């Protein structure tokens, strides 16, 4: 199994984020439209609550998407496009716990993306979330 390049991983992640953002924006627009079409007034506290729900929902969607799709040697939509998969160092798929930890750790990697990129250069392409979860991204064997 060959390790995936950092550039290809970044492109795959970008596709995943665009897909999630598109879906979440559709949900948000539908929610706002529902409130706008309902009888009664739409107040600022309601709008604040909707934004809070949207942010929490986006976080949960992010965690669910990356956890569910990377379990058992799976891959997200972006990784599938580039024929990548997430595995443990021994080549076996991630169980639920490792996939969940990897998804949560993405937030750490994204928060310190420059440091994470430097770590990937020195740790064989493994970023912070891969090191924490004990995973790696490899090219899928055909």
C-alpha cells in the first residue's frame, strides 16, 4: 500500500468540505424559508437560535460524515474520487472508535493546519488526526 500524497489528500478533503457545506446550506435555506413562510413574526432571538442550531448541526454532520464513511477501511466521497482509503498502520480498516477519534481530531488539525502540514512532512504524510487515531491514508489497490 502506497501512502497518499498530501496534495491529493487536500483535494479530497476540499471536495468533502464543499459537499458538506452545500448540504448544510440547503438545510439552512430550507429552515429560513420555513420560518419566513410561517405565520407570525421572525425575531432576532429566533434567528440567533437558528444560527446556533445550524452551527451545532454542521459540527454533528461533519463528525458523522467523516466517522461513518471512514470506518472499516472506507473512504469519504472525496477520497473515493481519488481512490484513497483510511486504514490502520497494519492495513486493516478503522473501527468505530478510531474513526470517531480521527473525526474529532480533524478539528485540531484544522485549527493548527500549518503545524499539521509540517508534521505531515516529517511523519511520512500522517497529519495530527492520523497520528492521534493511529490511522493513515493510502492509495487504493486496484
